[in-house]
C-alpha cells in the first residue's frame, strides 16, 4: 500500500480499497495470475495509526523448515506481518524512535505502542468453518449476512440445490453455483437487493449456539426468508475436511450437509494436507496473537488484530463470528496478557479484480477452464527485499536440483524467519535478554518455541478447552538450527 489509514475511524470499503490499490500499484507482474484465465485471493495486515505509514503484510497467496507448506493468502499475510514485526523489534533494540514497540515493564521485553492497531483483510471468506454459510435463492448476492432470528428453528432441508462435494469456495457473482439459483416471484432486481443488504458493517452478533458440535441444520434453516423475501435454500459447501478425531460431516442433502464448529484441514487436490483451515488459524491467532511463539520471548503481550475485513463474496456475519470467536468464547485460565479477543468483523462491498467471480464475469464468453494462480506474492514493509514470489513452497523459478539450496528459500519460510530472529538476538547484549532466553542454552527452532512458556501455556489451554483435535507437527519436524 502506498499509504495506510492515518486515523482510528475507518470503513470496510476503505480498508479493501487500500489493499486493492496496493495490489495494482506496488506488487510486480511476476506471480500475478493471468487476468483472463486465472484467479487468486488477496490478504493483508494494515496498520492503523494517527500518522501516515504503510501496510505490513500482503499476499495473493519439510524438516529443514525451508518450504512453505501452507500458501493460502491468509497464512502468507500473517508470515509477512511477522517479518515486519521482526524488523520493528530490530529498530526497538537499536533504540530507534520510529519503531512500533516501546519498552515494557520487564527486562528485555517490549510492547506495542498504545496508539496503534492492526486490521486483517481478506478478499474472500476464510476456508473452513467460516465458509459454511447460508445460500440464498438470489442471483447477484447469493449470500447476505445471517440474522439471529433466522436461526431460531430447525431447518427443513431440501436437496434441490445440493452443491458439488468438491466445491471449495464459491465466489458468488457469475459462479456455476449462482447460475442454478432463481429469483422469487416479485423479488426486486439484484442490484437493489445487493445495495440493501449486500454487505454489513455492524459488529459481530453472538450466536444462539455454542460448542463445537452444532449442526448446520440447527444453525441456518433453509426454508425461512432473508430481507426482501429471498429464501435461504441451502448452504455453501467447504472443501476443507474434518480433522481425525472430530465428529465429521453428515453429508445429508441441503443445510444439514456440514456440521459447523469443527476443525478442518485445508482443501486441495492430491495427498491430504495436515494444514488447518484459515478459519481455524484465525481463531487461534485471536487467542494467541499473530506474533507466534518465537517473538513472545521479546514481547510483554501478544500482538492481536483489532478487526477482520472481508471483501465482496458470499458472506455470513454469524458464520464469521462463530468460526473466529464463538468457538473459543469459553476458553479461560489463560496466562497474563492472553485472552479471547472480541475482534471487529466487517464486510466490504468492493470486489477484488482477480477474484474468481470477477475473472468469470470478464470472460463470460471465453473458452477454457479457470484455474487458481500457482504462485504467491508476499510483501512486507521492510527495507531489504520486501517482495517474495513463491511457487510450490519455494521461490518461483527454483529447479528440482536447487530445491534445498539457500537461494530457493522464501524469506517467510520458518527457517528464514528463525534466522532473522537469531540475528535480532545477536544484536542485543545477553545481559539484556529476557529470562526465557537466559535460563538455559537453546539451539533448535523447536527448543526456542517450547521455551516461550507463557505462549505454550496459552496454547495448551486453548487445545484442551476448544481445539483438542488440532493436528500438531511431530517434534523432529522443527529440529533445525
């Protein structure tokens, strides 16, 4: 982004426009999708402060820690943000006044300046639980925000509009799913309906349901109506599969197809992935912070997001709240500084130009099949090499022979972020290190992560109370130095 927002009051459309403008003007052509046959997603972290600044993480998407195993846009945006936080800690350690961090109350620890906050943007609803949303019998806006009063009675599900099982993210406008829908007699035209309830900027609505074993049938009836007498006829499917140990989906026709509130692994072709869905990861960050375990060694408090903004797409306020905060709302006994955040959730009415639906609309008469872009671009507000373009987990253009070479590593791979963390520590006198780093000699990435005791205690409490089936990497996966 050329500039971040320089005031504490903002709208969802302003956040979206800022991110889209950065994509158009600051990111290179390399790594971007073919505008006529490929689509992608965009995610970013935007800093909000009283003075001008920049956005700090933006993207369109093994045991040595040198490969990106999860290239979903939300995950790469968060890693780009961590790279920015590392740079800002370097500035703080060098006593530079322009750092976002100020000294904490304990030796060797820093905290975020109180006048700053961060907003997370994604051009599409996160995969997983947040994507299990009502489908309306309506063409231009197939899914409007859900209201609590719709979800007060069990559904009478109909299988008339069942989606394909491999549907991952129906993008809405012009999608194959949308073409199956029809307008109710007497319904106003699509534009008017979109303008009246196409996006929502109110705060989250606490759902009537709780726990992780509530069916979609109980959550969103399919025979009741939305504003404008538009019927909820089904739910959008998510391609994310339930993790082992969870109850699993019923796969019944209509709104009972999915069970909501469950942990899910990322959708995709080929071997089943072990990466949890973006809905699950955002929920975890909302309790543990976006900084991760390594940076908690140097921080007095986690770095939380103040808001999440979603671009124009099928969307449900109820599902977003359930997925990001509702599943964790009863988690307690967390270490000092940690807590379940009441993150503000909003939707913009602006469509991303390279979204699936936007590309489909442009090529309505075109031939050939749409495909997701195979590359991911990340950008961080750091002075050295802010751009990073990857494909298949390594820098784009890497040959098979060069896969394990230093030149193939993404700058936001685990091993490179660990190297940046070690470089930061080497710039600080050991007598100024926090106790967590001085009590015993640490060598491997795994040892450093486990030594962040407050973070690990919070993570353990979250797993025990809400996410017991979370898939964890084996210890030897993180034994690199």
